[in-house]
C-alpha cells in the first residue's frame, strides 16, 4: 500500500495534523509526518517532494498557516496528488492560508480542504489511494454506511423525543 506524507509547515500545526494522522491510522494507511517550511527550509521540502514517489508515497498532505505556500511548493516539483490543508492562525482566522492554498496557477494543481479540515484531507487521501486498492475502497464504503446509520439513529431519537412532548 502507498504511504501518505503529512507535512506541516510548523510544529504549531501539529494538533490539527494529528487528526489527519488518526484518520489515516484508522484506515490502516501508513503515514509519515514531517515538519518542513516552504520559506525556511525550501530545499528540504523540494527534495522530499521530488523523492516521494520513489519512496513509496502516493499522496502528500501539506498543512500550513498564514502565507501557506507549502502545498504549492511541493506540487511544483512532484506529480503526486497534493492536498492543501490550510491552518487557522491568529492572522485573518485562516482565510489567508485558505486563499494562498487554493489560488494555484494553471498547471500546478493542489486539492484544498477547509480551514483546519484535517479529517477531510485524510479522507481525500484515502479516496485517492482507494482508486487502486479494493480493501481501502471497501473500508470507505463501510465508513459511509456507518455515517448514514448515525444520522438515521439521530433522526429516530429526535422524532421519538418530539412524540413524547
């Protein structure tokens, strides 16, 4: 199975990134977390992205706040799918990170999830890997069915509560 790299621009992004790593672990997807900066360690970030395919990675998740150029910096040097995870910071409540991540130039795509949307970043990575992995595909179907069952149970409980009053 291909691995997922979850790269954060700063150690302060770790609490959000942890949620992505937990989702990946729940699906049994091997993941590697790293701290690399598009601005402070650009050579290391570029080298990692260039070698990622050869090292068994199938998807890169790039978590960054403020200027949030990490996803674009990685996407510029790899053809692997890159998922941008904008992180909320004290500056502009993460809107700056969202816009920096989503506004990529033509020819260098980056998929982008919501601000602090770590769970969806991980689920999108799993969906990408599941295109060629039947076991992951089946696990995703089970997860979707469980989510639907939870909604149906909540609806039944709400209707029962309404009937009592």
